[in-house]
């Protein structure tokens, strides 16, 4: 997992997460390696807010 910048922006982190999710859903092997241990099947991951 990459290191965070010194002063990370929440907007930047959110955009990175969306990019990673899109890559995982397109079956990018690097993205799947990052999210797999935490979420398993990327098609079941949602970026919608939980209530």
C-alpha cells in the first residue's frame, strides 16, 4: 500500500479510492491484489454511503 502524502486531502483520497474501485471492477491484477484481502469480489463493492 502506498504511503500517504504529508498533508493528504480528503478529496484526493476519495478520488484515489474511486480510481482503485474502477480498476478492481475492470479486473486489473494490481487493484485486485490491493482490495482482495479486504473486500473479496470487487463487483460487490459499493461506494454508496451506508446508513
